[in-house]
C-alpha cells in the first residue's frame, strides 16, 4: 500500500509556484481531498524523536533474500523480446501533422498519422532510396509520408507512391519491392500507440492472435487517466526495479513525496519495514501483494499497482520485531475510491529507456479537467530527477559485476526488496539477464555526459509532451512581452518632458517597468528550472 500512499505527490496535485517557492529545494504541493475521503497519507512532523538502532558486531551468517511463494517451472523456456507488444507513445502527445521518431529495442521507428486510412502507422525509419530518416520528413498534401531528401512518398502499407526522379514514360520502378518501407504491426489501445517489433509479413495480422495487455481501469470512463512520458538515461532493468521499490521513497525523494509516519521512527526520513510478497512468478511476469494493495508485473513493460479491499492479507503481520502490524496498516482503502499506478517501461537501447505513466483514479476527476497536464508534470519530473543520477551510476556498477551476478553482489535481506528480487529473478531466469538487441549493440553503456545534460528535461520530455511544449512556448512569449513592456515604459518616461507628466503618473510607469522586468527575470528562472534543468542536492534538506 506504500506504493499508493507515496503516489499522493505525483497523482492529483499540480505544481503551482508561489512567492515562497524555493527552486533550490523542490517542493510538490498536494491537493486537499473532498470531504468524506479519508486520506491515509501523513506528512512526517518536522520535529520528532529519533530512535537509533544500534547494530551488534558483524556476523558471517547468510540471509536468504525473499523468494516467490509460487514459481512456475517452465523448463528452459526463454523470453522472446520480439514477440511482444510495446507501448510507443500516448496519442495525446503525438501530432497528426508530422512524423515522429521513436526507438524501441534498438529499432529506429517513425510514427505517423495516415489520414487516408484514419489510423496511426509505424514504419522503419529508413527511406529505401539512400537510407535517410523518414521521421525528418513531412506529411504531404495527399496524406502520404514523404522523405524530404529526394521526395519519395509512401502510403500506409509501406508502398512507394511516387519517385519524382523516375520518368513518367519509363518502367514503374516505384512499384518494385525494394522501393517499399518495412511496416510494423501497430494498434491503439488505452489511447496509446503500440507496436509489434517484427516487420515480417507473417505478423501482419498478429493483432487477431495476440493483443497488447489489457488494463480495464484505463477504459473505465469514470476514471481520470492523465498520461506522461519521458526518455530516461539509464536502462530498462534499472528503471523497472526502481519503480517496484517503495522503500527508497522516504530517502531518494525526501521532501517531494509523502509517506506514512511509522509507529517507531528510526530516522528523520521515516523508513520502515514493508511486508511485500511475490505470490506467483513465471515467464509472463509475477503477481505480488503489500497490505491492501496488489501489484502485477506484466512482462516486459507494465508494472501495475492498485488498492483492493479484497486482497488476501493476514489480519496481523509479524514485522520481524515481535510486534503486530498497526491497525492503520490493515485498514481497507476507502470504499468506492480507487487509485492505480501504471508504469510502462520501454527498452530503447543500452543505457536508455522510456517511461510512460498514468495514475487512474475515480475521485477528484474534476481537477484533471481544469488543470493543464504540464502543471502535474512539474512535480512528476522533480521526482524522476531526484534519483536519476543515483540510478545512472548504479547501472554502471551492475554492468561491471554482470547482471546475472546481481544477487551475489547486492545484499537484499528484507521483504522490502521482495519485488526487486522477484524482477531480477524473472530477468535472469527467462531473459538471461539481458535484453536481446539482435547484435545491434556491443553491450557497452554510453559514456556519462555532464550532469546538466544527463538531467536535461527539454529533449527528454518537453519536446515529446504536447502540453509542456505549449506551455514552454507560451511562457517564453510572456517573458518577452514583459521585457518589451518594461523597455517601453522606461522609454515613455525618458521621452516625456517633466512638466508633461505628473509625478504620480511617472512613478506608476517606472514602477510598472520595474515590476515587469523583475517578473521577466523570475519567469526566465522558472522556465529554465521547469523545462530545462533542475538539479537535486540530497545533502540540502
């Protein structure tokens, strides 16, 4: 349930800067629930008595990591990365007037709207002529995908419609098979474009045999489901295990996300034991529980956590120190108030992944209807940034020891790590501890860029989010407008003779100029911190 409790800072509350907002210490404001909604979220008091746990001398006794309760033995069955559906992008962030470049499993793809067939298409992002990227092209006046290098045009089936350089009275070279573009099976489900990463003709109708994972709550009109996406500068496996780990929230996201105050505090941040169990693990993923919440990992992309009052949990759970679980931890979620966390993790290339998220809920729906998405994304990006550098470095250490040696190198003795251990067990057992890149990469990770580039928001999120991109353009225009007003105001005062303007009017105009200039400087700082780069210093709390 801690996964859902911690989500309060990323689900319903937009970030609204105030005069007291300090950008060197990011804060995410939470919304006030409607009367009748009993919140289980509590902010840690600023002053509390800390209890220090004293450890005895080190012991050499081995401690077994938490294991799945049921593990299906599938023999030597191996996970096929290219026989799965992958989410590409939310439809809300795709513009129909231009093609979009995306990479999945190392495959360069172009996503574009075919208005002739009224559906999204996913092609190989390579023109068969001279291998130029089609994503740099355009949609022509007839709704065809045009390569802007030499003007070749393609229809929705990948067939070449015209080669401008070919004589009209010559052979119809545009009909040759080598003039066609590879088409990947695609579909739209839950307002997300999905792709099957195999363009072999035998998979043309794969949608009739196997569909993308279906999550009913995403088709329920009574739920809100604002979506977001971001390119992440660390790999798929590190991304997945981090999202499955609620015990890092009080520390890596300190000051950004609320967590429940434990009965006994051992430190300021409020970490505590978590009773997490992996119920069943097989090649398709696993199911897990924690208190009143269920969690499903649907291989390879989806991690879904949701509250369920019907979850099979023990009435009292031994916390390992002889005490029973507090009554607070065993309370069922409020009736008729449902919240889910849905993360879709996409392998892009070694050291890179893409995250698509949505948090459906059936309360406070009106908030999402009146508040623009980009205000929510401010807080959500702060949360992603606050542990981004940690995970980027962690991935390189895992690479040094080898993914299959993860459990030997990492000490994971508590049930708080049960889901992470379960994922690593699935990843090593069924995928051999690696993603099948089909020989496209050597396996080495890209070099670490400067911190400001590593944590860049503009190219990893803003350009791919329609709401944030619109806000970015609008706020930049407002900044310029404020500067113009400031300059014009000063010009008016300077041009007017002293006896032509009263002291009151002169003072008002000068004050306006100063206020507009100060506002433009504050806005420039806000734009940079919100849409470009916002570092997170864990030493400053």
